[in-house]
C-alpha cells in the first residue's frame, strides 16, 4: 500500500498517493455498486496554529456517469478518477463555506425491505436469532462494565437517536470508542460497526472476540470483498438496525482535531437512504482512571439523493464540518501514569512509527475543506 505526503500547495496530480475515491453507478442494489476506500497520509506540523509544514488536501469527484469498464476495476488513487490535468480539485467551482450550508430534508427513499431475508445477509448469518440477541447483550454488558468502571461516562443528545436505522459517524481516538458507543446507546435499534479492516477476524484474541459478537461488518485491506461488505452494511439497515463508522479510517491522537473523511460512509448512507448522525467522543485519547468520557450526539443529516460522485463528496464534506465543529473546543489530555498509558495502547494500532509518528499527524483546518454546492 502506498503512502505519501501531500503538501499544502500540492495539486492532486502531483501527489503519488491521494485519498481514494469511490466508484459506482448510482444504482443502490445493482452489481455496479463498488467502493474503493483508501487513505494513508503522513504529514509534519510544528503547531496547531502556525508553522504548518504540510496539510491534507481534499478533492471533489465529478458527477459524470461512471462507465461500465470503470466499474469493473477497484480504484486505488485519485489519479484513476480525476482528469489528467487535475482540473477538478475541491477548491474549484462554486462552493459553500460551512456557515452557509443549509440542508433541506429530501424526499425519503422507499425501500422494499423484508427483515428475515435482510437478517440472513448479515455477517455470521448462520447464527440463530437467540444467539445474536445474547451476543449483542453480552457485548453491551461487557462494554458498560469496562467503560463505567474505568471512566465516568456521559452521553449528551441521546434523544437524537431515532427508532429507525441510521449511520453514526464518530471521531476515532482509541480502541475504546466502539465500547463507549455500545455502553451509552440504547438497546434498540441494535448497533453494528463497519470494520475493522482485517484479512480475517479469526486470528488473535481481540479479532476472535469481535467475530464472536457478530457486531462488526469486517472488510479486507486488500479490497477484495467490498461488494460483500456493502451488501452486509445494507442488510444492517434493511433489518432495522444502525451502523457506526469511523469515516477517518484510522485512529488519531489529538482531541479537538479531525482527519479527512473517506467517502464510503456518505456513500453507504446515501445508498440506503438513512440519515447521517455525527457523534463526537471526548476523553478516550488517554485512558485516565476515572477520567471523563463524553459522547455527544449531533443533529441528524437527512439523505435521500442519488449517490453520484458529487453528492457523495458534498455529504462527506458536510459531515466532516458538522463533526469538526462538535470537537473544536476539545483539548489534548495530560499524559497519564504508566498503567493508564499501557491500557490506552493495549489495542491501539498507530501504524508505522508508532505513537511518536502519530503525534505529528493533524487533519486540515475547516477553511481548507469547502463544501460543494447542491447543484454542482
């Protein structure tokens, strides 16, 4: 997998590896729906407010129809989908700033759903309804016991969690974030998670436990099972359940910051016609014993439009701004003692360079992420 550093002034064509795109034909149920999600970046930054040496650019995608030939291949980089001259960056064309955006509720997409068939499409479909119920209950109980023993956990805006399916997009600071959601969300609708990105969940204690719970919708880092994972995500919605996803695609260290979003989250919500609900998690970057963890539920973002590339790019940017505004006042926590440091990094995967390298990674400033206009 390629890694690259795209500097603040770089154009899409000049980056050897850029945030990956999504290819599909707008058909919610046809075989052409195919995701190609990949983002890996590396940047150095001297401070939060000045002396930036690099930043993460964001590009929009053209809303032109995708050819059948293009649908047959998984897109890996921005060069595969942007014009050769890089003439369609997100900063071009008519744009809205985040303060100017107004989202009118679109006409809801009607789905002919039948819950029993949808449940049979879920991950671990061989399990009985009782087994699923028990494992979900066990997972929630363990999450509550662990999180509420170690932390002081508070949820704000719980009334914004509706009775129907939704896509919850959360910022990702630690392996404890999914536990925080399971510990604070209501039992219904049941919550699943898109991920982790693993070749198999049947190796290693953590992966085996996640596989046993039936809660994850895993997908391979080789992107050879994307259609299967998309169908399973759709089955989550069709069976009346909700899905949570970290649109950043990885954990990061800094509270009050947000990495660029991959576009798969918006695509899944638009494809299913379910609302996107931003969720801000504060206090899990360090596992301070009896520290405060705050889970805040944002206002739902209604969907219902056809998931063209332009529409997906717009909802991706809109969701990023909503969540970025929710965490803007958060600040990095002090470094705890050795036991809390060990507990924090027990299952965190910081990637090459470990935590020291991850401390240098920051997301873009809000003014660097324009929101495409509804009319394109």
